[in-house]
């Protein structure tokens, strides 16, 4: 990339008003190379830090996040439009991840003693590998970063971040927050770089692994770039998660959870409820109550306490979502509520329900990353599961049923997806593994699994 191109700037925009927030200059290639080298040098020190001391620093990062909670939450709301209440909740989740990781990290990464079948003594150790490069999306400006970086740091690695351009300020603020926790200078660095610079960075010999959250096409691109360099990746690539309302479901409970699952974070969540599959026996009741509840969702200023649905993060995303709705209607879907771009400032889109959703429509086949619900009728519970699995994605999903044991069996034995929520909607939890299958990517974060994604698992065998 030319030096002139590298000096172009990013301009962030408040999606609630459409007005400019701030400009950030791209780093030069020389600046990027210096940052990578500094990160690698910091890794040399950090990797020799004991697990106990790493855990103390991780805990301190969580404390610094809480100290900066108001400022960080407000910036997230200003940059991507989520309600301020949910931005505050996001910071709390980030702090909880730090606390949980600090608690389990030393146990999970402790060297294991094993007796070998030949009678010799074996040891399995988990050594850090170096600089881990994370390319992260805008929908959870803090959580997405904390999710991979805290695991990486606990494992003894160093971390680089390329954040989505529209939340550049959040990425920069997180770097400042981390630095207050007394980590080695340069160990965590936010890079303001272009896509071309990012591709070059993947080739850098000091970068040992890459993690990405985003869409499947970008995931393929990044995965191929990393594979060409023989570097491990973790990819979390979104979904069109199915939530099934079984014949014996508590309909009121299902409706309440499904509405929250569709509009939470303005509907811009990878594991959000997106396809709603109700069995024939309960379809009409669920449909009527669900449409009524969605039509009553209050859309407005994300800073107002009463607001349930803020603006979408960018104008192009809002327009793209509406185009998916229009195409689905042209192919036979029907709008039960919403479905129109409001005449007001900002990038708002109302809570929308599409029914008569069939294969071949974007509402059935694709990911609708915004507050649009696809309503589908199934013959029975087994047919609902068939429809749920009829997807090229497999990140999350839900089952609503009073028969908990049967729901668990369906989830564990038949649902071809990574995370299943029974009688609730999907929210990440630090104690549970996060990730999917098929076009939703591979690898796992959280639940201790993320700690071992980017380590050198060493076998040391000693003659007895």
C-alpha cells in the first residue's frame, strides 16, 4: 500500500443522528511494523510471567474496565447505536470475563503429569506462541475484543487489534484502559489500518495466529490468507439461528424471550434469534402474540431509558437489511409488522416480522443482521428440527418446551449448531464455550477452551 493511501483517515459517525464524531489517521506501514516489533518484544517479557501474576493483571484489567465504564459505554452507544443500558451491560460482561479468566486460567494452563503406556513419565505443558492478531466487528465494540484478548493474554501471548472502522474510538479507548493495568508497554495494541495493511500483517513473521469475527466471505478471505502462511485461525462467522417453539411450549414465555432475542443489541448479534419456527399446533397463538409484541417495541434515542431499539450501526447496513426484506417479499414473504424505513434522522429500522417465509428467500436462507424476524410454520417438533438444521450456518439456536429433558436430548443429539438455549435467548457466558459449525466458522472461545486455542501444547517425555 502506498504511503499516501496509508495517510487516509477514518471518520466515525453517530448512527442516531448521522453526524460525524471523529477522524482517525491510518497508520503508516512503518508505524505498523514498529508496533508489531514492540508487541513481540513485550511478549518476550510477558510470556515469562507466572500464571498467578498474569491472573492478577487480568483481574486488574477488569477493574480498570469498571473504572472506565461510563465513558466506554457512552462511546459505544455513540459509535454504533446500541442502547446505553446495553452498553453498560456489555462493560459488566467484559469485567466478568476478566474475573472468570483470572480464576480458571492458572488451573486450565497448569502443566499436567501423565503416566505413559510404556511406563515412562509424561508432562503436558501449554506454552504461549507469540503475537495473536484479532480482527473484530463493530456490534459489540468491547466484548468482541475482550473475548479473544483476555484469553490470549492469560495464555501468555501478546495481542494486536484491528477493530471495525466505525468503532475505532472504542478500540483506542480499550488500549488505554488495558495500559492502566500495568501490562508491558506494547503488549496490547490497537492498529488503525486498512484491509490491505491487514492482509500484509497476516504475513508478518512475528504474527503467529489470527482470530476473526465477522461475515463468512471475509472469514474465507482471512482464513485463506492465514492458511497460506500456515498460521492457525479461529473464525466466528455469524448465523441465521433458529428458535423452535415446540407443541408443549409456554407461549407467553416463548414470545417474551423471542422478542428480546431478536431486538437485543438492535438485532445486530451473531447469535441473535433470527428464524422462528413454531409448530402447527401453537403457530397461530405464537404468531399473534409475537407480532403484537414486536409491533410495540419502542424505537428511539439509544440514550433514553425507555428505548428498546436504537438505530442500526451504519446507513449501508440499514439499507442492505431493507433490501433483504424487499427481496423476500417479492419471493412470497409477507410483512406482518414493520418493514419500512422511517422518515427521520439516523439509521433506524423498525422491529419487523416476516411470515410465509420459505426456502429461496433471503429471510430463510441468509443472515438478517438487524431487527427482522422470520416466522416459519412446522408440522411438528421433528419437522421444526429439520427446518432448523436446513441452514448453511450453525452458530446457535433455541428450543422452547416444558419437557426440559426432551429438549436437552434434541439439543445434544439432533441440533447441528454450536450453542443451544432452552427456554431463554442467547447471551454469551464466560463459563460456556462460544463458537459454531458449518459456515459459522470453527474454534471455541470462553469456558476455558479459548485459553488453549493459541498455545503450543508440548509433550515432554521422561525415561522412568
